[in-house]
């Protein structure tokens, strides 16, 4: 490999959501996260929490708070 000024490293991060029976891989986008959630009730709680507290599904720290809230029953 020749050292070129345009060479770069690409970092890829994979996210997984653990359900009762399996691991679901998802990208850090709102649509894929909501599709990965197993229950319609969890989806509605996640949307409501994100809207109420102005949280983003694409921010990792915000996503942790959203999923923690949505997983509570």
C-alpha cells in the first residue's frame, strides 16, 4: 500500500437491542430503532418520552435514556 494523503480510517459502530428471545441489530436512526422495539406500547412510550423531553434518537446518550424509559412497565 502506498502512503497517500487521502488514506483514512473508517470506524463502524454496530448497535444491538436485546429482546426477550434474540438480539436485534439496528442503525442509529429513529425508524430502525422503532422497528427494533418488540412491543407497540414500547414504541409509543419511546416516542412520547423523546418528544416530551426533547431527546434525539440519533444521539447515543439520549437513546439510552429513551430506551430505559420505554422498557419500564
